[in-house]
C-alpha cells in the first residue's frame, strides 16, 4: 500500500468517526459500552481529535 493510499484510507476512516460522533451529539444518542454510559463531553473531544486526524489524512 502506498503512502498516499494509506493517508486517504485513514482520513476516510477518521472522517466517518467524526461524523458519527457529531451525529451522536446532534441527535442525543446514548452510547453504552459494557454497562458504562459514555458522556457527551467525550464525543466533543472525539469530534475535535478525529476531525484533526481526518483533515491531516485528506489534506493532500
């Protein structure tokens, strides 16, 4: 796999993660992992962090 293909693939994956977390915040979806309810502030962090990674992967 070439470097360009790898960057685009990871960029798309992180863009999907960003979109899903943004939708969770927009619609108020609950996320439960092993009985633990994931707080919404964690999705805000994930939107910023995954969004930066997606932008980094897709910018070239």
